[in-house]
C-alpha cells in the first residue's frame, strides 16, 4: 500500500501530515505503517476511500492477491 499512498500524495499535493490527521493517527505511526505495512482494517478502509478505490484494489496494486 505504501507505493500507492505515496503516489497518491504526490499526485494530489497532499502531505503525510495531512494524511495522518485524516486518519486520526500520529505522523510517526503513519511512517511506521508505510514502512511495515501493518494497517488495521479501519485505517486501510479510510486510505482506500481517500485514494478512491477499494481495500482489495490497494492489495492488488501491491501484489498481495
């Protein structure tokens, strides 16, 4: 998911700080999730909604399916 999220942030001009605020998590937690990929379902859903796709699409884009 990290590649998809980073590309979306770059495309939209949004910052990681903005995303962390939208998800209700701290910046260090966001950076940890981008590094380790251990997203909880609620935040994965929020990311998918922001990016404009489904959780399944995010997983496919990362080659997890």
